[in-house]
């Protein structure tokens, strides 16, 4: 009977090699993440990006007429047209090739962070210029003067002025919107319904679940143009003299004054004032009358995205005697940030 030698289990260095390999991979990932993070924490210089041939432009993806991403991954809207014009204009003036533009969705709450972290070169996304935002980012523009309005169904003749909303009408706006609160403060009988997006409000309006939607008129005009023949816009002005706002921000509003005046600008990093100046110069070119006469490139883009009837209305409204509405913006003029409102008289409601 032969003696059997005990079989010793084979010990291989495979686990050690595997551990080493995993360690190397993990280290590489950490280095890559570290490099990426470092690259994303420095604000981008738009001029350098244009010269290098690649620009990241921030827009909205869900607003017809201003910034819309289509299923085939193409993009349209006035903010898109303005971004393209500005970038190409700067490239041409400097003798650079026209760069490629990568579009980045920029939700309202993230715009300042995306600029500060270097995740975008510029943002044109219904970005209203105000004093608080100007402390964090630089603004070129304004490139569009905008006012709060109502969107109603085309066949609804019950709402022709703001006060008609006080007849128990249902008003829709986005949750937390100052636009909706403005109306609620002035017309307490309005039934306010808040949704998570303007597109949800539009769908509710189409189905007759609400009577009107309120926000900036350019946003509303974009939806109206997207659904031709279904909607119309109603201007919103204060129906009587009164106070608006709260606390120290309360101010007197005269009857006929627009509910709000929003001026859209292009957000840029504060570190590069030369980029702001270049964008303002490009916007000025876009607004200029062509040598042969006719509408500017800016007006043509606005008509293309918001519709001729809306643009004609905006022009006619601004040219009315004693009009409190404007139409043509002045890029680089931010003096409105320092304008003082009329204090509310004591005892005025």
C-alpha cells in the first residue's frame, strides 16, 4: 500500500496582485477626480475659451422660444440665438475660428454656482439682472427688457385686464414664484395654484384646469408661439395706486405701472471684465441697424422665436405716449440697479 503524500493547498500571489491593482486603479481615479475638481473650481474666461475653439453656454432646456432642447438634441430659442451671435461675433473680431458651443442646462437655482465653479463660460437663461446677483457674478447686457404678463386661452374673453382675475379665476404659476405672489398680493380673491414647472401650468391651461398662467412675458410668448392659435397674452399693470413689496422694500406703484420689469443679462465670471466688455460690444452689434436698413439681427431673432404679432405689440406698446414700457435694451447700462423706488406714503395700503 503506497503512502499518500498530503496535498498542500496551492498558495498564489493573485490576491496580493489584485489588491495592488485595485490600489493603483483607486489612486488613478482619485488623481483624476482631483484634477477634474481643480479644473472645475476656477471660473472660465470666455475669451480664452473662444480662442481655444470650445465654449460652454448655459441655457434653459424647457422653455420654447428662449431655450429648448429638442428630442434630436438640437437647441432653439432666443437665448440660444443671442449666445451664438455673441460668440461668433467675438471670434470674428479677433480673427479666430468660430468655436464649437456645448450647451449646458442651467436651472435658476444653480446659475451662480455653475459660473463660480467654471462649469460654464456664459449663461443666457432668462437671467434677470438684479443687485443681489450682481454681487456674485458679472452681467453683460441687458439684451431683453421683459414684463410680467398673463397667458390665457385664445377663446377666453373673460380675462382682458388684470382685475378680471379677481372674479374667482384660477391662476397658475411655479411654486415659490414671485410672479404669482405679486398678483395674490394685489388681487386677494385669485385662486392661486402652484405647479413645479411652467410646462405643467401650460398643460393645465390647455385642459381648462386653470384660467391663466403668469410669469415673464417672453416666457409666455414662447409657449404661445409654440402652440399657435391656442393662447394670447394679457398685459399686467397695477389697477390702482398702491404699495407693493414687503418690509423695507415696500414702494409706491402708480396705476398703469407694469407689475415688474425684468432685464435679462448674460452671466459671466467677475474675474474677467474684458470678457464682459467684449460681450456688451457684440450685443451692441446685434442690436445695430444693418447698413442697408431694416430690422437688426436682434429683432429678427426675437421675431423668429416669439412671433411677429408679439414683437409688433411690444414695439407699439413702447411707442405709445407716456408709455411706461421699453423695448430696445442698452447693453452695458446697469444704472437701473441704482435707481431708487418711491417710498410708500404713511398710511397707504
